[in-house]
């Protein structure tokens, strides 16, 4: 004869399956969050490097612009 599962046994099986699924899902979410955090940290570092490079470039251009009139003023004077 067949044995039937009691309501309590079915509930225990369901609870075990749900607990296992929740643990698996939380591990997946944790791994995803860690990977996303690593990627964002790298992007933030890259942006900081680009900003630093951009500032150096602007400083260089500012230096050229400051010296520009000093180099061109005498030649304009000779043309007139």
C-alpha cells in the first residue's frame, strides 16, 4: 500500500526547499554585488586618472596661452 505524506511532512519538505533556494539566491546576489563593486571601484579609479590627466593638460594649455602674447607681440610690432 501507498504511504501518504502528512501535512507536516509536506511543510517540512517545502520549508527545506525554500530555505535552500533563499540561501542559493542570496549567494548569487552577494557575488553579483561584489563583482559590481569591483567594477565601479575600477571605473572610479579610471575617472580619477582621467581628471588628473585633464588637469595637467589644462595647466599646460594655460601656460602656453600665458606665454603666447609675449612671443607674438614683438612680431606684430615689426609688421606695422
